[in-house]
C-alpha cells in the first residue's frame, strides 16, 4: 500500500498542543515535557516533516510562548487558541 506522499497527494498536518495538562501536576505545558530528550510536541513535528507535510500548524494555547519557543523552526506555523474548550 502506498503512503499519501507516494501517491502525490498534498499532506497538511495540524498538531493540537493547546492543552494545560492538569493531570500531569506540572506548571509546564504538557507538550513541552521531555520524552527521550526532546519535547513531546517536537516528536509530532518531526513525524509530520518525515511524512513530507506541505504545511504544519501547531495549535497553541496554555503556555503558548513556551511551546512556540520549543518548536520554532522553518515550515512550522502556529495558531493561537485563546480560549481552550477541549478537543
């Protein structure tokens, strides 16, 4: 079976990273907690890049500035969710 990129279909990726992570009992936004040496959200961005995503948009909210600073790189755009209402 061919992947979407092998079929020459454009791929756009939206990564939901606006949540507070209250169950984690941490002041840090949940998506910037480190897993295997890098922030969780960075793993999702890397996966999207490896799939050849045309556009990658990270939706930020809680701790938006911190999250955006950890993911700041060419080809990644941000959309701020001012009021978090859940997925």
